[in-house]
């Protein structure tokens, strides 16, 4: 999925990844199993038929499954770490943990491999911002002057977050 492309279409943007998948021959009934934020790019899993959804949802939400992201973040992070922090959603406190490993440092900022242990809305973005290393290009949780700099100097006009891998046990 490209950045800024929604998984499902809503007004005023009826164009979506789901609409593109449905346009493929034999995929008219396809249903999305995994979702990522509109600003995030990367892998999304669809099943061909709705009757397969429950089995795939179970497999992808199992404890042995994981999604791996690459993120560009503000500042230099420790080599590796974890953020364990509850996330509030609709007045409820949801437990959440995110692990990361620094892959590179460029111009005083880090490129991370990030793995959420749960999949809560905006979990990676919220956790990284909470430890002072907001995802570059994040208008909601990020650092506006840094985002503006990366947009002006590097043309980064989007969230620097990409789902690169989805792992699960195939049964």
C-alpha cells in the first residue's frame, strides 16, 4: 500500500486499496485482514473470500505472529529498546509494548526496525513519540519543526513508516 492511500474508501476519497484489489480479476469478494494507518506504507493482507477471514485473522493475531516496520525517527535512539506503555482509547487503558532496534543513524536521526507486540491504533507512532523519538513526518504525534525541515530539505511529505514484513505460522 502506498502512503496516503486508505485501505477502505470513505468520502471524500472513494479510491482505496480495497477498491484496487476488487478490480483484479477473481478478487471481487476480497476482504482486508490487516490494516495500517493511512500515512503508513507497506504490506497489507487480503483474503479472496469472506469465509476465510476468521482463520486468517486468528493466524495473524496469534502470539507467534508479528509485523515488522521500518521507521525514521527524530534524534539518535539507544541501539535497542522497548516501550511498555498503556494506550488510552475511548476511555479504556489498553496494554501495549513496542520493541525497536536501531539500524542506522543519518544526520542525527535514526532508522529503526520496530515490532509492536500488540496492534493498537497508532501504537508505534504514540510509543516512539512518548520516548522523544517521534516518527519523521508524523503530523499528529511528531515534531513540527523537524517535519518541516525534512519536507523542505528532503521532500519527505509523508510519514516515514513502512510495514516491511508480516510473519505468521501457516497451518
